[in-house]
């Protein structure tokens, strides 16, 4: 174990994400001393499949980590590691070799597994806090075993990456809580849930806290301990200082991920959200409720591919060129609907097009669709927690869109505060790593620009009602299509 007296030093924080790996060197006061990034490329393979190359993931963390250390030119004392959560892979415990491409969290091919297990959905939700959906790990494990390989072990990618770094066979408790294989109350693998998925819990990694020293690595040059672990969204929740019950954040990246601190006791949602562990930091435990939109940054990419905008910055330039969406309603479900609907077969829709519709109206409708669904997620979280969400803290690339942020505040009918740093996930896991050396230090949550609602509550409710009606039509269409096959 590392000498806790070194807690005042710098931390290397590695955030392994869907489209890139980011590495930061973070000072004791939360100052970012260096940043580096290495791209990774998810591959869409048809039939809802999205895969990633495990070797590319590992190479990216080494490249980004080494580049950040070289840029900073300072000593670091520990490593924090955040991962993308619901991405799974098969690998050989003996050699450490991957046995197949990883299935991304975006992969939807295990929908048939979910359909087969539908009679057990309520029991699984009670045990694990998670709805039965291809987004989560358990169904992907079954699909991978049935269609790809029965050899080796199947884990989330963090376990393989950490094994490559340190030799440990572990996953942290927040990542484990995203598998549908963990007992949410006990924070250990559930024999019953594992049995329903046909998974041997004895072949799963050890579940550790977010501040466990799991061993050392010299992959980045100097020999360093890994003392902070968390799934990316929970790391961002922690990094943004959402430390009290009801504190909430939303990350706008490839998807949008809203998390609300649910307090120190596990709480199941009755409004369609999933329930997970927020963090376990020494004796401090926090649970969270969360919901997601699968395609947010992806919607912007889609607008570019259609030629409606040329670059992400055009969302504001073009979308703000009209006062509203001109009656156009967009349901941005390009990869199905997540919480609170859990309709993986749903398709995106554009309604209300007329001869007067312009590209600006469609861009504006896409912005409304993103903000509207996030507002509906926040409303569900508030209902579960018995109060209001209050200020929503936000991070991610699309927070640069002033149009989206103002629309979000309008439809949420609450202030939206942009996190001052674009590195919420890395800062959160850096703080956890520091706490792994010296328990009890505080997270550095700082806010930046604030947006307040500029429309009335009645107007917001009218617009959200229109969004809900459009979502209901999308779900009905998907159900009718499934019934006819």
C-alpha cells in the first residue's frame, strides 16, 4: 500500500471513454496541470451491433497517460481510472488475451435475450435496481456467450484493462452496479441474478470500493499505485460536487446521462429510472438514480451527415436563426429509447413538417428533443426523490451550445449550471484516487456559466406534453411493428 502522507501530490486521472481516452495530471487543489487525448473508434456492425477493439482501448490509455505525464513534467503519486461502464468483453485469464471484440454499451443485439427473460424483469429490477434492457451488462454477457465464444471470462472492459495494468482481477462497485448481476443493497454479486443470466459468480471479478489500492503499474513510466476507480458518469457526479441527496448532474456527450444523488441507502425508482451505486469512498456511501438518452452528440453528427449543418458550432448559428421549431417535433431515438421508457426498438421521428419547414426548424427541433427528454428524466428523478431537482449541473461537449443550455433551463424550469471544467469525469476519479491515499478529502465541485428559465411554466409544460405525445406515438409504432413480425 502507498504511504498516505503523500496525499498532497499530483494524480494521473485516466478517463477511458467511447470515442477517446482522456488523461489529466491533476494537482492537489484540483488544478489541471496537463491533458492528453487518444482517439478510439467504435464500429457499427449492423443489426444494432457496436463493437470496440480491446487492444485499441489499452493502447489509448497508455498513449494518453504517457503524453499527459510528459506534458506536465511533474511527479505523480497515484492513478485514478474511470471507464465507460456497460461495455463488455471476453478474455483469457491466463494469458490476458482478448477473445473477441468488446460489445459497446451502445450494442443492442441482446434485445432477444431481454425478451426471453421478460418474466423475470421485475425480480431482476428488485435485486439489482436495473430494468431489463440491452444497455446493461447481463444481457450482453448472454448474447456474447451464445453467439461469439464460450471461452475465457466475460467482464466489463475495466477489469481487463486493470488486469493488464496491475494484474488484479477486480471491478469497482459503481461499475458492478451497472451489470444487472449485483445485489444493490449488499453491493456484492447476486447469486440469484447471476443464475437467471446463467453466469457463474465465481468467475466474476472481485468488487472493490472506489478508493481501493488495487496494485501498481509501470505502464506509464514510473511505478504508480491505482487507488481510484469509478464508472464514468458516477465519477462526474462526484467530480461536480453532487454530494447531497437530490444534487443532480447531466453529461452531454455521445449520449446524455442524468444522475441524481439518492442518498446513503439504496432506492428503487418507481418512475422508470435505473438505480445504481454513486460511490463508496471509505465509509461514505452514496446511491444514485439515473436515466439516459443514447443519442445526443450522435444527433449532431446525424445533422452534419444530412447536410443540415456543417459543424457542431452551427447548432447555435442555424438553430437560433428561427424563434422556435415551427411546429416540428423531434424524438431523437436513433438508437432506441432508454429511461424512463425502455423501448429499444423505438425509432427516431420528425413530425410536423410542412412546405415552410427549413433546416433551421429541424435543427431547433433536435435541440428541443434533447432538452425535452432530459427534462422528463429530471422530472422522474424528482418524483422518485419526493422533491425538486433544483439546479442541474451539466458538463460535456454540447454544453458549449448556448441554445441547448437555454432550452434546457426553459424546459426544466430550473437553473442550469455549466461545470467550470470540461473534465468532470477525470477530476472526479482523480479525487477518488486522492482519497484512496488520504481518506476524507473533499471533492472539488465548481460551477461556471448559469442559465435561468426564460419562459413560463405553462409554456414549458405545453412543450413537454407535445414531446411526450410524440414519444408515445414512437413507442406505439415500434410495438405495432414488433407485433406484426
